[in-house]
C-alpha cells in the first residue's frame, strides 16, 4: 500500500506545518498497521512545494519515517492560489498509484482548508475533511473514517480507496525524528521537479487572486480596572448594568 502526504513549510523558521505533521504521523501509523513480512511492504512518500530550502522539512519527514520525498521547486513569494498548489501536487501524485493521499486540514499561514478538497477533485478521488479517526480495511481496500462535525457530532464514512483525507489536529501526537533515521536522511533520495517539467504543455492558470492584505483594524478598546477588589467588583457591576447585561 502506498501513502502520499502533502507537507508545507511555514513560518519564519521554515518548519513543517503542524497539521501536516499530524497527517504524516497518521500515514506512518497506518503503514505500521499494514506492515506484514508476507505481503508487499507499504511506503509513505511526502511531497512539498517551495524554494530550495523547503527540502528541510522533507529531511524531517525522513527522520519521522518517510521513504521518498518529492520537492516541487518554485520561486513563488507571497500568495499562491490553492488551485495552483493542488494542481502541482496532483501532477506529482499522478506519477504513481497511491492508495491514500493525506494532507493537513489547513496550513498555519493561509488557513484556507482548500488544497486537499481541490486535489481530490482534480484527481477524481473521494475526499473526507476534518478527519479525527481512521481505520483501514486492508482485505477489501476500504477505509473507515470519522469526521469532526459541529456540536460534538461525528460523521462516519466507509469509502473505497484511492482516497484523499485532510487530517484534523489532535488525531495523534506526531513522533520526534529518531537519530538513526536522521543519520540516514542524507542518503535518501529527494526527487525534484520544476513547474516546466510537471506541465510540459500549458501551465494551469490561477482561479483565485489576492486583492490585497492588511492588518486588522482596532475596533475595540479595553478598560483597566483600578482600586481594591471591592472597587473593581463595583466597576464591573456598573458596566454590566450600563450595557443592560444584568
């Protein structure tokens, strides 16, 4: 069984998106469940998009237990639409027959939660978002998942592979890279692609555009309470009465 995990480099330190760490950990757990010396071995591959420095998180993924890394090398700076990202990931995913593709539910920087569903749509795969529990049925190539819904409800699905999952935080605790894997990371192959290599014909055009970005405007002010505890209590009660809250 082959798993592909989409990971992203975020933040000033260039660390792996924490939601993607949960997705990678879940793929590794599923691989361990499926490891059988009699049957064919399972593999967990990772793919990321970014400048040359993004290979840092691929090496961390190797340290956690990933087998092969794909790096789509770009010079993008600033906003990149989710459709472009999903198209690039799909171009790599389609080069192999993956049974399960996992992403984090969202990225820490954009927090859009769009890439996973768009990737599934491009590849023609079913998709489940906000997954908090997984159980693979290896005999009939099906996966049972639970999705987090509102008001504490969960949506339970049983779907045939291949499939795309977006993983919610809290589903697991990502492991630390082990020393032996980190020492072997430099020997593992990172396969790189440029956008021209992925799309020798027409490069997909963006379907989303960033019109501008600005810091939130301050619309409320705080009030500092002074005096003794009883004075502060009277001030709070006076404020609540003024606002007709008590």
